[in-house]
C-alpha cells in the first residue's frame, strides 16, 4: 500500500534508507513524492495522469529543493499538461477567483455546515475584510507577502479581529489545496497577534461599585433600564453576551434557561433568585418573542451591542474591564467559594474542562491575602507595636 503523509522539509530530512527503495507520497499535491533509494539518496518525483497515460517527472535531489517550491512547480507542470492535452476548446481551466471559490465549493463544503451563530461571524468577516481584499483575485495569485501586508495593516486597528480573519482565510485555502487549485497556503506560518494574557475579573469592591452604577441607570430611559438588566444577568449567570441579548421567551423555564444555540451547542443555564427576578419581570412586559426586544420594534430582538457598558464601566472606575470579563468574574467567584473546576465548567458551558483551568488558582488569592494579614499582625506583635486584643479585632 502506498505510504502517504504531508511532506515537510524537516520530515524529509529525517527519512532513512531501507533495504529496498521506497517512495513517500505527498497528501497535499497528488502525484508528488520523495523517492528514497537504498543508497540514501532522496529524489523528487512527480507522476501526472494525462489522456496519453502517466507522465513521470523528476525534480532532482530533495536536499536542494524546498517542499513549497516543488509543489508550485508541480502545479505549473500540471497546468502545462492540461494546456497541451486541452479540452474541446484546447484551453486549460483557469484557477477560480477567491470570491467565486468562497461562494461555491467552500460554502457548500464548510460554511453551510456551521451553526447559525458561526455563519453570522464568518459572513461579517467575509463581507467586511476578506472579500474586499481578495475577492477579485485568483487563488493562485494571492501570495504570502500580500496576505502578510494585509494582516499587518488590519492588525493596527483590530488585532483580535485580524487573527480571526486570518484563521478563516487559512481554512479557506486549506480547502482550495484539497480541491487542487493551489499547492500552498499563503496564510500558513504568519504569526498571530498576541492575546490578553491575564484573565480580568472584578473584585468585591468593584462589583459593589458596578451594582450602584447600574441602579442609577435602571431608573433612566427604557433602553438604559433594559441594558442595565442585561449587564446584571451577565454578572449573575456567567452567560455569554449573545446568549442573553438574543434570549427568546420560548427558551425560558421556571428556574432555568434552555438555550437552543449556545456557542458549544444547546445547554441549560440555571437561574439563581436575583437572575430569576430580572427574567420574570422582563417576561411580564409585552408579548414579544424576545426577552429583550428592540425598543422601537418589539417583534425584533435588540441589537447585539450593549453600548451602555462603556458609560457604566467609566463611572464605576473599571475602564479596563470588558463585558466578557463579567463571565470571568462569575467563574472566579465560584472558584473562591470552593466550587470544583468540573462544576465551574458546567456552569459556564465550557466544552472542555481545560478551558476552565485558568481559574484553578483563583481561590488561592484569598488564602494569600489572609496569610499576608496574619503575617503583618504577628510581625507587629513581635515588635511590640500592637496588643493582642488589637490583633483579635482586625
């Protein structure tokens, strides 16, 4: 049986001679392989099926040519072969435009299989970022240098969003390689922008300040009161923003929310008493299919943005906190109150407990703070600066 694997320069260097000659065939370009002779020499070979039979080509010693260069030459050789053999008109088939490929083969093979929420995100990336930059260009004309320049420019204003767009571009080209349109992925090997390394969560004092600020806005306009309730629910449940903003009445039960389409699929969110009060109050208002409908048109859900958050966090003195950090706050409070990581994972709807490991040592901070207070008190006693009664009252 033929031996197949994705050929890499490092992998080829590790190939060793055997008692008999053998060939390793590439999984990226059909017909491309490295022949290893018993003497130890390694040679590029390329077998191309044509109307006249199999054409065999050698591209010389493997040590002198990089994999990507040989893949490109194979595709060029295939194009020449196609041109020579021809179809009814004697012309070779052109590589499709990026936009046509996305709207056709890639959409059918990948996009149509995604969840609606994933489709919305990808549709936005395609419409605003990928198609304007690459849509009118043929797949084989999109180079790594061009992608790198686009990514660096995009990263100046939205580094995280640029990472997502680059990942999607790489996935699209992965399918283009599988379809035989190109031999290399121009998005591969480009270093992504570093993400936030610290998980931010609110302290007890910050939670209290946030609560007081939300109380003021709860007495404001209908939109402000609605957004204040959304922010409170995020802090009380640990849900993701879209799970609350786009919450439907039909998903609400007496003491829980049965989400039909969470990020990790359908899941159940148990409502504690304060969260239940907010949901019940909103459910009693009107008959919209949404728990938080549009103020102007109750038949529609409100927009995805919670713009009030920027004013609230400024007034509460927590300007560096993102709305998603309220979810981290729920997890950190659970960890500090002795909730096990598997339970925290279920609480947040994590598909893998490894996602929850970032909170493994959060509970230790309370112990560290207590140890510091005790250490200071004992140090003061040793120095004779306070009495024993003073220590008991601390």
